[in-house]
């Protein structure tokens, strides 16, 4: 029991440190323009360099969604409704979640490994010694870059998934393109689009801050760096799924 209690105490202390870091982030946002060049550089690595994985993820998810739902609907003579399921599934759920999980792995690992290496080599302590806040210098640019870039990446995943679903529906199920688009567009409501496009902002914020926190908390050598990087990716991915559940259950019902 003492081991469990100690582990629980460490989790509470970690949550406290993460909360304090969030407070420092919000306090430091007015000074964001000082690190604008760093944020632009992070936008390139977080956004532009993630284009291909997100595009491929959206394409294959759209193909799978169209094939699976299309074959099931075909049994009931309703395969013209495939467009409805693909558009709703991609925009409201799968597009944001797939993008979030891919970027939790990519961005989370990048932030945790970079900041963890800086922590081990005492570069972060050097920043503090020179009177520079590591949160303002290192965390805020990464957080802003993630919040800015996750939405267009989600839109790319949505669009690529719907287009690939349309192509598969045409070739595999012999559904005319006009029927697909009529079904896809008539099913969408403003709250579908709102929920699908508000998720990336929350995903981006928590993925970037959690991974940066794990980078700061790295203690020890390269083995500790690998452990914290793994923890950052796992926790970020779980947070994406938890937030998706909250938006699906709570926000959707409120709207």
C-alpha cells in the first residue's frame, strides 16, 4: 500500500506542477510577440512537416469508413446514404481525432524530447540563471504554433477523407458522385461543423502543454528521456480521446 500511496502522491504533485505551468503560460501570453520568430519556426515543424501524415491518415480513414458503411448499407438498399456517414464521421469525429492522435505522437514526442534534452544538459537552468522564463521562451511558442496549425491540418484530414470516400463509393459501390455529395451536404448541420472545428484548439493546447511539461520534468540520463517521451505521447493521446468524449457527450447535447 505504501508504494501505491507514494505513486498517487507523485501523480498529485505532477498535476500541481502542470497546473502551475498553465498559470505561468496564461500570465506570459502578453509577452508572446517577443518569441514570434520561434513560434513561426514551430509552425513549420508542427504544421507544414505534418501535412503528409495527416493527409494520408485522412485518406485511408475515409476509404475504410466508406467501404465499411457502404457494404452494410447496401444490404438495406441504402448505399446512397454513404455520403452522409462519411461526411458526418469525418467532420464531427474521425477527422479531428485522427489528426489529434497523429500529432500527439509527432508533436508530443518532439516537444518532450527537445525540452527533456535541454533539461538534462542544464540549458533550461541556464535560461533561468539569465533571467529568462523557460515557459515564455520554450512553451508558449510551441503552444501557439500548435493552436494555429491544428485547425488547418484537421480541415485537410476532413477534406481528404471525404474525397477519398467519394472516390471509393463511386468505384466500389457504383454510387453516382451527385448522390454522394447531396447526401453528404444535406446531413451536415452548423453544430456538426462547430464541434468538429472547435476540438482541434483544445487538442492542440493540451497536447503541447502536456508534452512540454513532461520535457521539463525529465530527470536523469537518456533512459529517463525515453521514458518521459513515451509518457508524453501516451498521456497526450489519452487526453485527445477524453476530450473527444466530452465534446461528443456534453457539448453536443448542450448545442
